[in-house]
C-alpha cells in the first residue's frame, strides 16, 4: 500500500489550524488543485478539482474520524463507481496536529491501496505524486496561517 507522510512545523496556534482542517469549505485555500467544495454534510463533502490539463474532476469524501482532544482527523475518498476506482481500491487522508510551543506540528499522511494492474508497477509513482501533493498542502496551510 503506497503511503506518503509529510510533517512541518507551522507558525500558528493549534486552535487556528484545527479550525481550518476541520471545515471542508477551507480546502480550496490550502489543498492542491481544489477549486471548491460542495455538498458538505456532517460527515461528507465533494471536492471539485482541476487537473493540470484543465479538466474538472469531482471527488467525494467521507469523514472517518475527527477527534478534537487529539487534534486528529481522517477522511476517505469514496471510489466506487468513479474513474478513480480504476487505479485505487482505497484512499485515506490523515491529519494530526501537535502543539510545538507557540507553533504547531502538522503531519499529513495519505494511504492509498492500488487496484487494477497498478499494484505491481505503480506504487513508486503513486507514492511520489502523493508526497508532492502533501508538500503542496503543507505549503498552503503555512501560507494561509502565516
């Protein structure tokens, strides 16, 4: 299962960052390629993203866990019946915040299980692309909180 994890200490209080990551409406401000978020419910939301070639792509997500005491949350992409299902059999994003004095340590992990013929050949490429996405997400959090 390709897994990518990135961490960074951001100069913002944990409460500010927690409010940002808990509200899917803020994703376009910090998550790469997300243009807007729609259909936000208690435990679900839809992202409208734009590919590098300009094509609009919709992705549905379900909140799996949001624990304020430990400042950790996880959401999973709903893959069944989508074009993503040709490549992935599961995709889960975990975000954890840790106090670091006046700053906050942010860790984002993307766990993806590949489907089709990709498990044999695509793990490295998927992990590398996921790591780049996580770096961009951390850049976005740093930019909007600084």
